[in-house]
C-alpha cells in the first residue's frame, strides 16, 4: 500500500497548487487536534465525527468556503 500512497501523493501534488496543499495540511492538523481533545481517533473517522467537527467549526464562526475545503 506504500505504492498506492505514493500514487495518491503524486496525484494531489500535480492536481493542486502549493497553497492548496498547505491549506489541506493545516485543515488536517486542525481536525487532528480537535479529535485529540475529545479522545477520538483521527483515522478511520466516521461520518458522525466529521459532521460534529464541521458543526463545531461552524459554531466557531468558520466560513462556509473554509468548511467546504476542510471536507476535502
């Protein structure tokens, strides 16, 4: 599966700009910290956990466009 991971990384690198990749990395770190603070596993994650995360972020005033990117 390392081969698959490398293929995925290469696809992302070619399909997105450096700033988008930085934003995705930041979004994942935010999600990881949110999960850690609640004693939740980051991966695999359930739809309920992701929905709770997004609801929490929305409640904190995160814009809809940022929430859409965080879903990605």
